[in-house]
C-alpha cells in the first residue's frame, strides 16, 4: 500500500467519490487538507456563514443525487452547521460533514474552540463517526459516504485536527468496493396483497412523495396512475413529484395545498403512497377538509421500515426502493387487471381544480394598500414564470413562502426545493446557490419573505463571487407575517416583535454587486423576472406586498386562545375585549 498523509488519503476518498467541490469557510483546523483541493480537482466554495454551506449542499444533493460535502473550523465553525444539517436530516439528504475537533492531546481541557460536536450532532445526523487514529482517516470517511447514501441523511466525521498530519499506508478504493447502489423490492409476498387491495379500489388516489423524485420514477408513477385511473396528489412541499400538465394531476396536499387534491382524497377508498412517510404535519386537516379518511385502505411504499405506518395505520406496507417497488407493482397490476379508462376521473379532477382556482382567485383579488401588491398576485406571476421556464424554485418558511404551495407547478422533477418540515427561515436563498451549482444553465428562483431574507442577504456577495445567477424574489411586507397572523387570531392584534424595517433590499443588493429591482405590479414583476433571467447575473427582486393580507394560521394544531390568571395580566385575556 502506498505511503501518504491522512490528508492525502481523505482527499483521494473525495476524488474517488466524484466530489468536485466542498463548501465552508476557511479555517486553520483543516488547512492541510484544503491545500490539496486545487491539485485534486476539488473547488472550495467559500461562503459567509457555515449554515449557508449546509443548505447549499442539501439542495445540490437533492438535484444532482450526489452527496454534498461541507467542512469548517473546529468548535464554532461546526456548530454553525447545526440548523442546516438538521434540515438535511429531516429531508433525507445524503451529506458528509468533515468536522475537525480539538487536537487529540488537548481534548477535555476546554481549549480554544473546543466543543464536543460529535455528541452535539448525534440527534440530527444518521451517524456521528469519529476518527480514532490517523491511519483510520480514509476508512472513516468512506464509512461516512456509505452511511449517508444507505441511510439517506447527513453523517458527521469528527477528526482531531492533528490527525490530518503524519504518515499512513492506505489503499485507494473505488466506491464500488465499499458501498452498493440502493434498490430492491423487499418482500415479494407483500406485492400480492397490495395488488389485491388496488384491484378492489373504486376510488383510488396516489400520493407521490419525495422518493418519487429522488429515485427518478415519475414515469412509472404516471403509468400506475393511468392503469388505475387514479388522481395523483403531490405530498406536502414536493410539488415536482408529478407533472402538472398531466390530466391526473390534482395538486399538492398539506398547508396551503390544493383543495381539489384534498377533496378527492377525502372520497378515496384506497390511498397508494409512493415514497412518502406521510408526515404528521403534511397530512393534517386543512381548511375544514380531513382528507385522510379513516375508512380508506393505505398501501405505503417507503425504503425505511420505520416510516411505514408511522403516522397512519396501513393495510399493506412495502419496505422497498420507490422506483423498484413501483415498477414491480405496475408489472403485477398489468397482469392482474385491465387498464381503466381515465376520462371520467380526469373530468372530475378538472372540475375540482376549477373550483379551487376560483377560491384562491377570489382571495387574491382582495383590496390592498396603495402601492402594494397582494402576495398571491405576486406568486401568480412567479409561479407562471417558473412553470414557463422549467425553472428550479427554492422556498423558505413563512406566510408568503408557504402560500407559494398554491402556485408552484412543474412539468419535471427536481425543480421544487423546500425547507420541508424542519421549517427554518433563511433556507431559500442559501439553497438556491446550491441548486445553481448543480444546474448552472437553468434558471433558479428563490422565494423568501423579508424576515427570512434578513437571514440570507449576506450571501449575495457569494453569488456574485462565484457567478451564480440566482434570482431572489423578496416579499417586502414589513413583518414576520406568519407569526403576526397568530397575534391577530389569538392575541387580539397585540403585535410584539412582528415588525421588520429596511429602507431598500434592492439597493442593498446593488451595493453588494447584484442587480436590484423594486416592483409593485404584476407587469413590473414579470418584466423584472424576464430581464434577470436574460441577464444571467445575481439579482434581487424586491416585491412590495401588503402585509395585512395574511394566510390562515400555519400552526392551527398548536395554538389556543390564551388564559391569564395574575391580575396584572388579566386585561390581556382576549375574553375581556369586545367582539
């Protein structure tokens, strides 16, 4: 075996894994490894905050299918990754975090920048690994990639900063020698049960989840839907899991989702969930529609056995890869039953979609303050631009970003990148940079309110430095509007901490080197989007929206009218105010 340093051995693992870039912020702890990157053919993407690097690599992996890699200074550099790693963990995104720690001879002495990140990251990763000796550096890094792909999530590699140095004898291995491609159909007997359930369905509905996108099996899901004459709903915040131009598409479920999809699911006698864990929040009743009927039989496909029946009792569980299981299920269904005519179902979907579109159009036409747009009117334009240009869109959390669930439609998968159920603000723009890295020639649009934008605007120079022409749409409504809605509904319009102020986000962007636009009409927004797309430069479009036009409560399940007992607070109780 050839002689090399641990840094060289780790660099070669990255090369063999096809890693072309690593993201983070320069730090002395890993400088010996960093010095090898240019010769190894690995670019270093230097960001302004480590959280951004994590969100970038999350989005990069969701689109490219290749595990993202981040690195940082021991202690505070690594702790800054916590939020983005937790987001990737909830999103089932493979990622490797190379985490230097204090020198092996000083661990436990509370030295400079010492922190037990190994234990800190255990709850928010699929595995937290430790390099026990310099000779194991490459082996542990290989194990990290194997675990990240097999367990569908981030993996931390803790390495004392002095373990990058020294001499080791290491064999350079190809990935095929230490990990295998995922796949498989699981228990074949379960498919017979699933086929029997689906054969007997009078009103089947398919829920297409994240794994339909990540395993590239949209085509098989289309074939299944057409064979069963089943409407297809996209799971919460995975609007790209089924093409919106297909006659069996009925839209996304979940908060601010399609009432058409929910009403059709409400009538279902069988639900086929493909590559979805049917998350708790993503399946809560919305707008008075309890769309997961208890009488419906559920056939669920998920590669993780712990996700089967996690939130809803199932009739049949297929613990299998979404693509392989869908193909096998389609094969057996073709043998067991004739293809149904989709005409009546497609007409029903068309009717339900028309009703839903009328409902949201009525809301979008509510009066607004002078010089401001209704946020839904802005999202109509952005949604149409994304659809027409086959663009990638990233969404944050918050009032406007969540409302986008009603307006984002796609013809192709790997276009919808959302913060998902970890729900942290600041995600959209940071993820958009990673999406642009993965698809440099495709338009990428981020959607964020002004609150979330305040957690991301410092990365505009990063976009300029690395020529990432992301189009950021920033909705200036002057408030944390999702929380403001709670203060309206539950705290009698007592606004504490809700207001946000900025003179001009567009001018801030220009000062940082990007193109800035300020718009307050649909025509100007459309023109700004088209101009930014044509110019292919980092752009920030500040959309002046009416902050009084608020969406329904986001956490309707977790809030209640307040009760006060101490005399000094009694007057705050809502019951003391006139109706």
